[in-house]
């Protein structure tokens, strides 16, 4: 899957460093996933709306996708890494269903980044957090998968899912105030992983 993703994304200074970006641009039943994972968590209502501002005439789902595309393009331009969304890779659903695709993309990636803006409770925090983390953390600890995952949520977002991510999977969690802060934090996280692979602190993925 790594070579397939790299071939589709094209050449960059760090073409083989893959960053899989996930976020609520598609509906996903996180509550069901967390209950299935026996976390006992129930999503709380998140009713903010700070993502869509007066300069953007977008519906909330379009605004969330727009944010992810901005983060992707920022990483590609400023860190030289092959950041991508699931929709960037042409894998037919007849070949792999959406949930299985997410797990495969995460396993193939050097970094997995969840971005959770405050988009309102109609969309919820719609990302495949439970299934992907369960799959990644079930693998050999030598892969250092926990160090490769970050969960970045907009300041003010409060949900049981965030607590479950911290408590069950011990994933790294940051908050951000605006788009500039979001891009900066993710860029620094990715650059730290690049450095750790270069110095041997983390194994390189080939």
C-alpha cells in the first residue's frame, strides 16, 4: 500500500514520508466504535461553529474538508512530506471498504494526524478514530505506532471521544486556537518524526 500511495501522490522532497490526515468530512459513528471497543464512552454534544467564518460561504461539512485540504497542502509545501486524505487515493470500495481503507492507509503511513474542528453536533466528531487506533496498537510495539499518532482538536471542543483517545490509547493530544496554530503544531509534530527517523530513534518505514 505504501508504494501505491506514493505513486499516486507524486514526487516531493520527502516523498516516502506519508502523513495520513483524518477528520470529520464524512459521517462516521464514533459512538458505536467506542462502545464496540468497550470504552463505555458516549459522545457529548458539540455545538460550536467557529470553523465557518464570514469569509467562507460553505456548509459545515465543506468547511471541514476545506480545513483538511489546507493542512494537507501546508504540509506538502512547507515540510515536503506526502500528506494525503483518503479521498486522494483511488482505491475502489469494491476492493476495500472505507473502514478497511482507513486502517490500510494508517498502517502505511509514517504519521497519522486527526484534526477535529468545532463543527457542531449535526456532524459530530466524525472520524474513524476507534477502529484505526485499535488496529494500529494491536501491532508489534517495535513499530512505535503510538508515537506516530496525534489528535489535534479545536480549543473549546469537549467530548467523551477525546477522553477515550487519551485514556484508552494514550495518544498524543493537542488543542489549537486558529488555522495558523493548527498548521504550526502539525508541522512541528511531523518534523519531529522526520528527525527521529533520520537519527534512528524511530524505525524508517520502507
